[in-house]
C-alpha cells in the first residue's frame, strides 16, 4: 500500500473534476504545477471563499444609524448572514426576508439590497429612512412584499419597479415621495395591495391592470394628485 502521498490532496478536496486529471502527469512534476492552480481557484471562486449577500448587508449596515442596536447580531465574520437577527434564509442559505420594521433605524436604503436576488419580503416600515428609493430594488425578481411606509423617503417611485413581477404588496405610504405614479406599474399583474397615500405625488391615477381594483384611499392625501385618468383624454402627468 502506498504511503500517504501529497498527490492524494486533490482527490480528497471538494474541487471540480478538471484537476483530478492532473495525477496522469509524472508524479514529481505535477505538484508544483498543481499548487498554484489550486490557490488561484480558491481565490477566484465565490462559492468557496466569499459570502456576497452577507457582505452586501454588512456594507449597508455600516452606513446606518441604529440607536437601539437592532443590528447588533450582524457579524460579518460569520460564514453567512442566516443566523443574524431580522434576516431569514432559505435552505440554500440565501436571504429571503429582511424584517426591520419599527426599528428606529436612520440612513438611506442601500442599492446593495438589489443584489439579494431571492428576497421575498423587504420590511423596512416605520423607521427614519431618508433619501431616494434605489432603482436597484427593481432587480428583486422574487419579491412578494415591499413595505417602506412610515419613513421620510423622497424622490420618485422607481420605474424599475415594473420588473417586480412577483410583487403582491407594495406599501410606500406616509413618506415624501413626489413625481407621478409610473405608468409601468400597470403591468404588475400580481399586485393585490397598493398604498401610496400621504405622500406628495402628482398627476393622475392609472386605471389599467391591477389599478382597476385599488380603492381611492390608496392615493389619499397627495395634495397634487388628480383623480383617475380619463383614458385618452388627459395626459397622465398633468399638474406635475
Ligand atoms: C425608538 O425610539 C423611541 C424614542 O427614542 C423609543 O421610545 C422606542 O422604544 C424605540 N423603538 C424601538 C423599537 O427600539
Ligand atoms: C389623510 O389625512 C387625514 C388628515 O390628516 C387623515 O385623517 C386620514 O386618515 C388620511 N388618509 C389616509 C388614507 O391616511
């Protein structure tokens, strides 16, 4: 029986098969060739060496003010963010929920969140988030619910939200959002609940797609918002 040879190393490691071909080379020559390859592979492969979702969340956290230490458990040295409080993962350790409602957090909503590609629930309601809603949130193609109500968000509702094809609940009420309601939202065929009340929106209210079913209260207290559009008669951004 062979004594323990360093050449067994690649066979025992969880590396992809191309490297397993290497032992066909003459024994002494192969190891010096193999080791640099192995190191390169370890450094280059995100699956083996990095945790992009934890890094994205932690990068965002460093810019937030968290007076009640709600984010204290967000330890970036852990292998993934799945044990952090207020973060929920699926069985493959991908983030599917962020539950930070009523947490007294201030700062802006990070564009990094748009990289959480399996996120289903983004719950950031009743905090002190300021600034604009990042267009990157439109990349959350698994999102079912986005609750950003009760903050101090400004600027327009991103047109990129038209890509949120799974979205069922969108509550942006009680902020300072301005501009018109993006017409692209009429294509969100799964949208069941929309609340845009208590903002500073202008123009008219769409009537197509899911908008046919939303009550007028969803648009209440936007002093510059006119009523539902009259199809073909009035430009929708009138008064903006
Ligand atoms: C938020 O801050 C207020 C006042 O500083 C405090 O009364 C309240 O308990 C805080 N909420 C949370 C969830 O910590
Ligand atoms: C609109 O504002 C009034 C007065 O502040 C308030 O009573 C009402 O509840 C608001 N409507 C909605 C839908 O929030």
